């Protein structure tokens, strides 16, 4: 099956609600979200954590729904959609940046999995290196195989993750003395309500603003695209964050793997970690392949073989030991959400909800208006660390791009001129 990295997904290849949603849900089911929930539970009562989680995921689901509707209507990947606003060559800059960030996360998560295997089985430095590289290679195989392989992986993994999470929550609540005891606890943290909302939004604003388009373009209807986005964030991400909050409140520990091992659930700990990281990382590398296809004139699979080889090799630098990498990636993530603001403005306001077929139009090389809006939004988020930085940057990009395009009347693409007959 083709993954249509440079063309619109035809109606004949659109997939069912569950097939599309399973990949997105598997991607969203992330251990980091559970840890974020546990961290919030150490700062505020569980009842407040519930309100924070629901509000944050409502905002995330709204953003993901808008991006999903655009990708459903056009059938294009996130990278291809940037051509209509940034221009043919201009779109390569955000595509490369997006791919580098995704590759960074892929490398870190593959190294984490290999490191934990080495620790569990008491492997030496050589064994750890082999485990990390092997993790990068095997995880990458699912992404190379394409959307169908990711569906199968998600079908198998999601039930296991759900049952383990529910079992761990029930066990933790029982060990803590029951639900009443957990909800009666009053942590003495000083985190504000909106700071907590920012943390939950920060866990998935990157995916909601960009990656969701690569999956939900396969939806059969606009309703399915929106349902998938909402199910993945409002329901599943809320579930994951709140599971982490309950377990963290009961155990006083934010590391879910340590909690599971601490209560004797060693096998479930590895099952949770394996299904969790593999579904997310497989989707990560798949999205990288789609994105770089917009940059280089090479097939997605050839690009992904090279990417998997590079990222697997980078695990040898043990990025799980380099806390600075996490900070760099989070900072870099500030410059990605504004891309969604530009695309939303360009699709709905500038082009009246219509992106034509790529082969019937010619594009300018660069759209300076999109670049200016992107830079202004990124600078705003960087120098004014107020509120939810990613959301602020998205809104600034939306406003600035709309104003510049309306005032300039600039045309990014025009119909191709027929070739003159000799």
C-alpha cells in the first residue's frame, strides 16, 4: 500500500475510523504523559488534577481537530501542506526542522529502552550499546513498513496498555487505603492551576499541531478525522495523565516503571514500556519519512532506512544521560507549533478551505510572509515566557500571517501555463 507522501490520499484508500484512530491513539499513549500526571499529583489534589487534565486536553483536541479537518480535506501530509504557505523551497526549512526534532525524540526513546533492557538483565557497556542500537533498528522496521504495520502494532499494543494501566491504578489505590484516602490528600505544592494546564498541553501540543495530519489524512470522513483527534487526546491522553496521577499520588513516585517493579509487576512493566515506546517511536519515524520526502527527491522507504541507521547509531552517545538534550528539544518545539498557525490561516482565510492538486499548479520558491510570521511567533514564545508558550506562538503566527497576506495580496501558487505547441 502506498503512503502517498507527495500526493493526496485518494478516497479509495481512505481507512476506517478505528484503523486511523488506532495509530494516533498508539502514538498518544506515552509514558511521559503518565509521569507528567504523577508530577501534578505531587503538587495539587487529585480533584484539581482532573480539572487541569480535562481543560488542557480540550484545548489540544480542538487544535488537533482543526489540523485533522485540513488533512482530511486535502489528503496531504503536514510537510506537503507547508508548500501552500511557505512556497516550494521555503517548505523545506520547516520540514527539516520538524524532522530533526522527531529524530531527536526517536533517538532518546530508543536509547532509553535499550538502557532499561541492559539494567534489567545486568548487561555490560557492550551489551547496552547493542541493546540501544537494536532497539532503534527494530522500532524503525514498523515505521519503514508503513501505516498498515503501525495499525497492526497499535491493535496489539493498545489493549495491553489499557489493561496494565487500569490494573496498576486499582492496585495503587488499594495499597494507598482506597479512593477516599487518595482524594482527601492535600499536597503542599505551589504550582498554579494554569501552570499545570501548560504542563499537560506541553506534552502533546507538538503532535496536535503537526503529526496528527500525517495520520488522519487517511480518514474516510471529516467526522472520522475529528473523532480520531478527540478520542486520542480528550479521552486517551486524559486517561493516561490521570492514571499517572493516581499511581503517583499513591506511590509518591513519578517513574511508572519503578512503581510497577516496586510492587512486583516486573513483566507488566516491560510490557507497558515496550508497547508504549514502540507505538510512539514507530509513528515518529514514519512521520519523519513522510516529511523528508518533501525535501529530497527520494522514496519514503529509502529515506527511512537512512534515518533509522543514523538514529540507531546516535543511541551510542547515550542521550538518556544528557539532560540538556531534553531541554534543547523542548525549546526547539516552540518553533514548530507556529507552523500550524500559519497553515490554519492559509487554508481557511487565505485560500477559502481549498488546496488544489500539486501537479496542476506552480509554486513560488519562498513566501516571505510565512517566514516572517514564523519568526515573529517563535521570537514571541522565546522572549516572552508568559502563559502557554506554544499556544501563544501559534496564535501570533496566525494573526501575523493573515495580516501580511491580506495586505500584500501575495500569491504563493498559480495555475500552470499550458505548454505551447511547436
